C-alpha cells in the first residue's frame, strides 16, 4: 500500500522548501547568510527523507532538485527562438559618442534618448526558459547564435539561478561566471591535488558549464548574472534589470543616463574600470544599451549584433614582476616549451605565476633572462603573456635562458625542427611526452575521462602502468589503489569512468592518436569523408605515391600541410604496427552515413590509358580501395577514361562513345568523395 502525504506533512515539506530556498537566496544572491551551514544541512536532509517517503511532494523548485542524473551522450542541440546575438566592440570614449550620434539619427526624439550602462561580465552567455507556471524549464548556451547546446541539467545546479519565478513564463539571458573568490579557492585545491590551475575564471566557468555530469558542474560553484529578459511587459532595460533583481537573479550595478547627460557614461566607465578589482566577478568592459524597447526594435540588429547596444572593452592590463626561473615543458609530440616562473602577481583579480614563453625564438625576441623584471599582460579572456623586459632593472647576476641541449624528462639529445622554431625530444618513449599525450587523451574533448587529473597521468607513466594511452583500458582497481591519494572509492569510480569510454566515436578516436595537426576540425572532416578506419588507411597507404595525400587534401577545409601530416602520422602508426593494438583496445563508433553515399562509392567504372605519373598498379589499387571499379576496355559501361601521356586506341573509342575523358589529377579529386550526390559535391575543392 502506498501512503499519501496528509496535510500536516505537505505543510511541513512546503515550509522546509521555503526556508531552504530563502536561505539559499540569502547565501548565494545577497551574500548575507541567515542560517548556519549545520542547520541548512539538517533541514536539507529532513526534506530529502520526506521527499523519499512522499515522492508526489517533490516539486521542480525543491532545493533537492538542483542536481539531476548525468547526461548520457554530449549535449542536445537547442534552436534559439530569437537568435542570441553578440555585441560590437568599441575601445574609446570618442567611439561612445559616435555610437550615440548614430542612435540619435534613428530616434524620433534625439534629445530624450535614455541609455543604460552596465558591467560586461566575462563568462558565457546562457539563455534560461521558465514555463507558464514559472518553473525553471531549460537552459542553453549561445552556440553559433542560432543553435546552442542544451545545458539544462548543469544550469539547474547553479545556486544563483532561481528554480521558480513569480509571474509565469519568462526568458532570461545572462552570463555564467565563476566568481573570483571561488576561482582562487578551487584553483588552490587543483594545484594541491597536482592538477594544472585554470588560466582564467572564464576558462573555469566554460569547462564547468560543459561537464557531462551535472554533479561536476555543481562542484565548480558557478554563478549566473542576468542582463536581459523577454516576454514580460516592460518599458525598458533599466526596469528589466530591476525586475530581474526582484525575481531573485543576481544583476549588476547599472547606470541610466539620458541624452542631456550622455557624457557621464565616460566617468561611469572609468569608475567601473577602477573598481573592477574589487568586484566579485571578472568584467571586461561596460555594455551601453538603448533603454527604450520601442527604439531598440526600431534600430534592429545586424546579422551578429544589435544596433541598440555596444560593448566598451577595457584595455588589456599590464603589470611588472620578477622572472624567477624557467620550466621546460615537454609536449605530447616532444616539443619543448619554455614556461616562465614568476613572482606571483595579481592582474585584474587573477594571480599569475606561470606564463608560457611559447618557444625559444620568442625568448630571444624578448631578450628575457632569469632575474629580469618583466611586463605581464592579460586581457580578460586571453591567456596571460610576457610583453617585454625592463632592461634598466636587469641585475648583474641575471642568467641567460639557454636552449636546453637534452630533454629535461629523459635526457635524450634534443632535435631542432626544420623551421628552427621548435626544439623537440625525439624519443617517443620519453615519459614527459607520454604524460602529455595521456593528458591529451583523457581531455573532455577527446576521450573525456572524468576525474583523470594531471597527477594521475604522471604517476601511471612513471610507474610504467601505462605506456601507450590505450593501456588505461587494462587498468584495474588494484593497479590504482597503490597510487598516491587514491582510495577504494575513487579507484572504482575511475575504472568505471575509463571503461565507459571504451566505445568511442570516430572523431574522438582520431584525435586521441596524437597525430600533429589532426585536431578537432580535421578529425571531423576525416570522420565525415571516410566510411571507417580501414577505408581511411586504404587511401593513406597509397601515400608513398603521393596519391593518398592528394585525396586527403582534396577534402574541402583540409589544407595540404594538414593532409601531409595526417598521412605521415597514420603511416607511422601502420609501420609501427600500432593500429591493431588501438583497434583491440577500443571500439570505434562510426557516424551513420547516408546510404546513397556509400552506394555511390561503388558505382563508377574507370578505364585507364597512357602513361600516368605512378605505376598503373598503384592507381588501379586506389580506384579499387575507394570502392570503384577498374575496367579493362572502354564500353558503354565505362564512366570515365583516365588519360595519361601517349594514350592508346582507348581514347578514340571513348570519344566515339561520348565517354568523359579525365586527367589523373581529376581522378584523384573524384576518388576523394563519392562521385554523386548534391551534398557531397560541396566537399570537393576543384
Ligand atoms: S547584452 C543582444 N549585457 O558579452 C546582445 N551582454 O561580447 C545581448 N555580456 O554575448 C548582450 N555582460 O555574453 C549584454 N551586461 C551585459 C553583458 C553581456 C556580458 C556578454 C554576452 C554577449 C557578449 C558579447
């Protein structure tokens, strides 16, 4: 028999929810706690017990509903009803006045325009929908402006997002950010755990928002600042921000000015710039918006930005500090990157202690030495960089930053790249390279293995538990238990996380191979243009004859250098007989190809005549490998005659039958794609 809640229980649950929600608002929105953590936990647990006993009392706005189940595979796409636009940037006050003059030209009353000026939060734009009853319904990222990713489960975990608003349906836009204090706290934890710190709060927020398991998003303690709303009667932006605040959202300090006093936007920007350090969240400028909604509508938008708003971007900030030393980092393909170790310096609220110097040419260009006073620059959404050296402060004992001769990880003599910019460790068994490759392998956009930090990668390689990244699929709980800081629970969790990624899509599989230049873009193109790994290898194996490379390079969007690098990388894999080991370790999931496309690959018959640049057998092999047929003689069944130097009688016969005659180059292009189908034609670069 199932029990239903009586009135007194329903009332108690309602009260618990109300008290916990009020405490949440006081804590997360107003930063003025009204309840001790211990009491909060106690009430929360009570609510959990009640809800377990009476599931019908669970409502979507209950504080227990913030963390849901993990999303199964990536994020669903969401079509934005109205596009989510970006903003045009301006950089000085003159441009502010030019913006004003432009608006005046379109306004019926040029002397009574009202603007709002509000901080420009440095995070990620998110659109949140509330349903007709005011319940939090969905949330999406901006994506390309038209289609975003469905991050509902993740945004639900953000405490400053109300789960219920009064007044029914509502669309709210705003920015997901990580507050500076949270960033400092979590980064310190990361460093203590041996993970590399996030570069900026924005990076940390972006990573947090895209977690596949909402519990991981929740752990990042993200925040949401609202700056826009739709579908409520509203006179203008200023009132909208006030209403958003009343509804329980975090909003920003906002200035409203009219035409007569438009010049005070300047001092407001200056104040915001000066106060930026003390704000809880990173801002990278001030957004100036026309307040009146009718005028906004009249002004409209370009394809990417509204004409009624503009973003005044703060200039990048610079500070000087001491360069205390240098670390030589070994990358996954062996490239040695010098990293400057700095006396920690706070720029725009972020403490910086390590800055990449990229390569040794850069070191020479900057003429930087250990002991120098260097100028560090950071624009809000950009990785910090060293822009110069104060030579007047160079101490007598400054030490030049010499190129290392041997690998700092394995001692192998370093080699210089042909282009003379990078120096590399050529030892493919170098532990530094292996660690870097493993770190790449487990990344969110490659195999996406949860909880696999930098420190773990290092321990596994150094203890020879992992040589090639796919060795991680053989790891057992017992292997992990012996490692520093890994208990039974985390060992079991890690093994489960690893095993759950054994089935991997083609694109991620390709990225995991660690072939130079085979990144996101190239992997996507390859996965789209080949049926499977064998199809791809079939083409690549013709590479000594340059045939395969031309076929790869003829994929639109894949340049020659990229094609060459991918080809050589795959050939090296083949030569080392590594491919079968990869294929034994993982199962590749291939994208569904339209049937017509596969069929079309098998439908053309080529006949060859004359001397071609490669032995006839090579070319015939390539035709066959791409699923087409090689005909011995010209007939009505022949689709194309491939004609080389000094053609034989086949040419005359083809001309007589009206069969198209193509060159060897044209054949190569044709073989790189299915010969028919309108959507595939777009892939050819002729
Ligand atoms: S209004 C229709 N207001 O800046 C365009 N955007 O660089 C609505 N941003 O994509 C944007 N703070 O993600 C607006 N107070 C603010 C903002 C803000 C940050 C972001 C937003 C936008 C980006 C453009």
